């Protein structure tokens, strides 16, 4: 019987744009056949790329809701 050993392998977590090692990465896929699609990005790089998308494409992302603008006539009470 073979002696089974467990080999631990470290997964590298590098941002595809800034090339820095990160704790968390997000997968970017906007379905627009962009050269930026299909890679993992850190939060700051992800938001830079996301902000370059047109409003129509931004609306397809779940975290991007319709933004409401506070007008100056809003009654704000201090309790």
C-alpha cells in the first residue's frame, strides 16, 4: 500500500490589474466582450473598471441599484 501524504499548496491571490497580492478578489464579467472581462481584481481596481462602464451595463450588476438624490427640501429632524 502506498504511503499517502498531503501536500499543501498555496493559492496566489494577485489582482490582474495592479499585480499586488490581496486578501480578497472579485471576478469581473460584464458580458460585453471587453479585454478586462474574465479576471480577478482587488476592490479598488474593480471599482475603477466598473465606473468606466455605461449606465446600462452598471444596472445589470446586483449591487448597483438606482441612486436617489437627496434634495435640499428634505426635512431632517434632530432628536
